[in-house]
């Protein structure tokens, strides 16, 4: 990264949330490590790592924005996957990304990296991510992807009914913690009397930061800290399938425009713990703050890795991705304006 170069990307969105794909990395930029998870740790340990610098160049202004998301394509952990990916956002590198996995499924089939059925059918795009091995099952009609099912790692509730003080509102609220490849705190918006609408986006950002700070180490799970806060709204608890609307505030105040793929898995895990969903029993219709939809269901129920914990599940989330554009960015180390964000 000491000399100027061109970086090509393909920009997609899944249910409104951006995903910028970088498949050709600069020479020697990738850490020498045996797995995607180890590559992520190597980059995190070195703030001046070339991939961290490139993340900032492509994610922040003037080439991106504070809510940009993307991924660097890497070799897989072994021959069992098609490729690996390092997910990134404005704050750093995440362990999981469901909307990104759906976009990668579309991308891999469209690029011919994974061969689609000649007739109508489906094909699995297998991806190694920092939290494990995930699958995007891409349904194809007349050679064109029509939807993708993101099949995640085991997801499960971590804690139920944590009391969290929110000084700005002068209240204490109840939050559940769940793991869906990342740790999420989930909070019912009825506790604030706040509706999930775009005009309330800044309030949710402020509340998400406040709740995350208040939870602190209580939300840590092994090497995972609290990645995001999911605010959910449910107007009719008797509906079948379950219908909820959510806004996920992740990293440092980023709002997911989609219903959040890994966050949907976390919500499925909580609904399983509440015995409202189960394998082959009902679904979750998950709406985002911009009105886009994911459909989530439980493929199978598993034993929790936490002794005495709520049951785990293998979740499946269905969504759609669309190509936005193919970009060719010039990266100039002599540019006097460094990557920045105003938020």
C-alpha cells in the first residue's frame, strides 16, 4: 500500500444494506494464517496492517460512508468451502454477516465461480467466515439467482432478562443476549414507546450506543464482545408466522438497512428459547427499518454449548440481493485527505 494502485470492487445490496466485494487484493496484503478467523485476528492485532488501511480507504469517506459494509475474499480454511471472506465495516472487522453471505451467494453464481444448475434448481455456495462455515443456498431460475438461503452456524440464547440502565431515558430496560455468529442484545421497543421508523434512526443510534456501553463485559462471550443491539417491535403476538420489525445498531452506531442476517438468527434463537418457534414449526417474517424483508426459520434444534443453557438451532434466513455497480477505485497514498467519517 506504499504506492498508488487501482482496486476493483463489485457493489451489491441485500434488502437495502450495502456489501462491497473485493476479490483481488494487493500483493502480499493477506496475512499468512491457516484460517479466516486467524487472518482476522492478525489484522486486528496490527492497526497499520495493509488490509486495515484498505478497509478504511474503501469504507470511509470519500469513497464510502459511515454505514458502508464489505468483504475481502480470501482462500477457504480447507477444500470443503469455495472461498473465505473477511467482513468489514466502519469500525473494523466483524465475525459474521448474514446479508453479506447472501450477497456473496449471488455474486459467486453470477460470476460463475460456483456453477449454477442448467435448469431451474439450487446450488450451495460454501463460505468460511471468522465465526465458522456458512452456506448460501442460491435458488436459480433460467440461470438467474432469485433468492438465497443463508444457513448460519449454531445460534442460541446466551442470557435472558438482563436489566440495563438507560440514563438518557431515566429507565431500566430488559435485554436478552443471543449468539448468531456474533453477540447481540435484543430489546423490545415497547419499553421505550418508540416505533421503528426511519425518522427515529438517530434515537436508535444513541440508544444502541448507550445500551452497549451499559452492558459492558456482561455481554462478552468468550472472544466475542457485543457486536450490536437489535431493537424489535411486535404488534400482534398471536400472528402465525411470527411477524416482527427490527432495527439493528451495530459496531459504533451503524444502522443495518436490512433486517440483519446474523441478527435474524439471534432473534430466531430467542424465539426458540421462548418456545414460540421450533424446527419445522412456524417462521419469522422479519422487516427492516426501510421495509425490506427476510424470512427466517429453524432448520434443526441442537444442544446448547452452554451447560444448562437454552437449546441451540441451525437457522436459515432467506433474502434477495441486487447488483449496484462495478467500481474501480484509485488508492493514492499521497492523497492529503485521509479516510474519515463525520459521525
